[in-house]
C-alpha cells in the first residue's frame, strides 16, 4: 500500500468517526428533546422553582383573667427587586433612589443616606432581583415603608418584596416561664404548655411558590401565598397573672434571704383543681435566680413531715388510734430495736396526745405509732397509701412529671427494721410537691381528690373547641369522721403548733403542716446535712378556697426549719390572695358621709351617674374621695380617668357603661350575651395598642 493510499485511509477513518459522533450527538439531542423532554423539564422546574412551607402564626396562651402570657408577633424581612416594572427605566430609578435612601436611613438609622444609595445602585448594576433591605421590621414600620418613594408604586412596580416571619414573645417575660414553656424541635421532649399543646397552637402551615435566582437565593414568585397558613388555636390557662407575680416575688425574696439552691410555690383552687400560680426558681452561677426547671412537677424526693398527714390519716381511718390517744415521744429521741434512731427538732416531747404530737411534728411519735400497729403487717399500711394514689402520677396536662415511689416489702431496698418507721415521717420515698399538694387539696375538698389543671379551654377564633374539667382521682380518700379529725389537726398546727408564730393571723384561718426534711446530696448521701423546708396547707380553713405548697431546698443562711423558711412565703402569698379575692374576703364596709350612705357605683358613664344621683336626691361633689374637700353638703366622688392604651376594668358593669369605658380608652368591643359583664378578653390594666379589639361576655 502506497503512502498516498495510507494517508487517505486514515483521513476517511477520522472523518467517519467524526461523522459518527456528530450523528450520535444529534440522535441524543432528539432523544432528550422529544423522548425525555417532559422528564428533564420537570427536573429543571424543581431546581429553579418549588413550593415552600409558609409557617402559620402560633396561637396565643392566655391567663385565666385574659392576660396574654405568650403570643406570636409578625416580623417582616424586606427585599427589593431592582428590575421591577416601575423602575425598569434608569430615569425612573435615578429620579427617586436618593429620596428612598434618605427615608430608609431616617427610619433605621443604621447607615447614612449615601451608604443606602450606594448599596441600592450597586444592586441595580448587578441586576439583583432580591436585594436584602432589612430584617426584623415591625408591622407599624412596614406600613410607613410602603409609602416611601418607589415602594409606593405598588407591590409589582416598586419592587418591594415582603417576607413575613413570626416571633414568639411573652409580654410578662419570666412570669411562669417554665410552665408556659417553649416550642422544642425534639417532639419527644415537649416543654410546658407550648410543647404539650403544640398540635393546637402550631396551626396549619401554608405554601408559597418560590423561584431560585442566581446566587442560590430563593425569592417568592408572587407576594400572595398559594395556600394561606391557618393560625393556631388559643390556649386559656388557669394561671392568674397577679397571683403568679406575687408567688414568684415572695419565693425569690426568701431564696435570696436563705441563699437556697432552689424552690417552688404552687397555688391551687380547691374545688376545681385549677393551678392559679406555679413558681420555680433555681440559683444560677452568678448567684441570681431564674426559672430553669419545673421542680413543682418533676422533683420527686423525700417529702419529710408533710407526709405525716398520710400516716395519721391511715391510723385514724383504720381505727388504730384517736386524736386523744396518748403517745410517749421519748424526749424527742428514740432508738428502735435493730432499727434507726429517730430524733425530733425539739427535745422536750414526752407523753402527749396524738393531736399534740402532730401539731409539734414529732418524728418519734409518728414512727412509733406506725411501727407499733404495722410492723407485723406492713402491707396494711402500704395498701392504704396506694389507695390515696400516692404511688401514681397525676397525669398532668404537661410533660415532665416525676415518678412517685412508695416502697413496699417486695422491693429489694425494703428493710424490715428501718423502712416502716422511716416512711412514717416522710423518708424512703419519692413524691413531687404537686403530688403532695394534690393530696392535701383532697382534705380541703371534703375528701375528693382531683387532678390539677393547667389549661381550662382551647379556643379557635374566640369559639371553644375543647374544654377541660377536673378529673376525679379518688372520690373519697377517707371516712367523713377521719376527715374531720385530720382537718382539726391541720388547723391545730397553725393555731398551736409549729406554724403559729409565722403563719397564724387574725384575718383568716389556715390549716396545714410544716415539713423539714434532710435530703440526700447525690452520691454523698446525707453526710452534708442538706435540708428541705416545706409547708403545705389550705385557706381559709373553715371554707377552703385555695391550697398551696411552698418548698425551699437547701437554705444555707439563717434558719433551716420549715416554719421560718417556707412559712413566710406561704403567709405572704396567702395574704395577697385573700386581699384580692372578693369571694373569700370580707364584704367592704359601707362608707358614711355624715348621716348619708354613699351609694355603690360602678365605673362607667359619668353623665349617667350624675343623672342617677340627681334622681336619688344626692348632691355629688366631684372631687377625690380622699381629698380634704368639705363634704358636709354632699358626697365626694372621684371620676374615673381613662388612659389611652390602658385597658379599663369593666367587670360588673352594664353594657352601656362598659362600652362607654372601653370607647373612651380607645378600644373596639365585641359583645357576647346580655346582662352585666362577667369577663373581658384582656384584663384591666393591661397595656395594648389603641384600636385593639376586646371581647366582653355578659350574663
């Protein structure tokens, strides 16, 4: 084969290969275009445009008196499309951009007008379709921004892109913070009401079509949502804001005074089981106190002497003793044969009645009585405690409840010489403060034990969708005869026993029990002499309305005895509750001016009031009732001053007066029912924006 032929052959082969590959490319292009076209178009669409979730606004959490405990406030993220239709021409953009920059600078004060103008011009030069302007913009600021130059052209022409986000806030900040809780991404560990009722509060998410632009940023195709989110339902809790504030303040003061590790207070309404206040404080590293853990529901430890109520109730109900039975307290120190040495705080307790032993909180007396009657049959004692359901969780509406433990002879840790006498006065067991309070509440509630409530109702758009009532745990924990005796013993603690110097007062009666328990310090056991002071009881003792427990753990300054550490907190909270609850407080005395009785009035329409006074023949003096004005010719009356932005209290008023008061304060009113106002959706004294809508219910 000649050289020429060889060269031509190689050329033909190379040309053939090129032609083959060209033909293969054409075939593949046709295949992609026509055979697989739909597939690749869909994939491209998924990569450049897709539907994304729009988060719904979470529902509100209200207190029982209508105050907002947690709410979602909208925040906005502002972007700008630099190629929007209204500013497509350079002239339209340049004529107003400096004015827009000046407005933005004046509002946000984070950059000069020149810097804003430079940023916007650079974005224009880069043909940015989604230039960030500002994050965390309030709704009030957004309304003003929409009127700025360029932006006032409209949402398509002016290029303003608004992305709404929801920020969760607590208007009362740390008030009941741990009970309110927060949204936890870990669904297996919900925190507080926010976590427990998240299925209601979360609402239903919407969706919006988003397009990916150069740089990997997603921007909305349209300002409107394809499917609008559905806001969450509202939770009506049982918390009373005023009582909660009092409980937290009283507890924190005592913790600081005692330099204690932590503490809690729970205030419960006897008949309903509704928790009116639940305060928890932990000492932080810097020595301050914060709500870091809900000890009231989670901290299951030895309750100490507050448990003696269960021991004495069991002895009385099984007719082992009577309140007049005499017991020798051995001078406050007794060594059980082959068992523990039991001591009392006071060492002058000898022979005394059962009632007196309970009032003086004698450990020796309780241990001797329980060991005497149940040593050979401990199950008779244990089974009665189980009938009180002290070994079972309460089934609370929020997660995190501690597991109570009442040991029995089948447990490996049971000691036939130690366990029974130790249990008699609250050791070798685990019970949370709320579990103990629920037991005491049953005594106040005529023997009916009910589970505590933290949520009363769930509402959507103001309409109830689910309501909760107290669940009965035990219809009757003991006989009526036993109940009367233990109630007398609990009253005796405050009248004549360990609580008389701190908790006893002249205004109302209190029944309860002190408890000073030595608590274990981790692996060190009981060597470090750490104590827990508690007081659990109810008031008024003759007609119980509220029950309460106070627990202070490891007080390191001053006294450690319950009466002097937990007692002052109980007294302060009870005093404030009594003073503010007109259902249990004494009827206010009628005020006389000369020989004339001052007519009872409600805050409302002053013109209507004057007319009523005129018809009654009463000459009102429109000056402060506390001023030095001469009242010999009439009755002083202090007119109501309505402050714009502050919600007036209209409970008890008729409809016309309520509308007058709310209108003068600047609020819009929605009315339900007829008669007099029984509830208002926002409590009096709350500060909310003028023009807000408030619902009042009349009966």
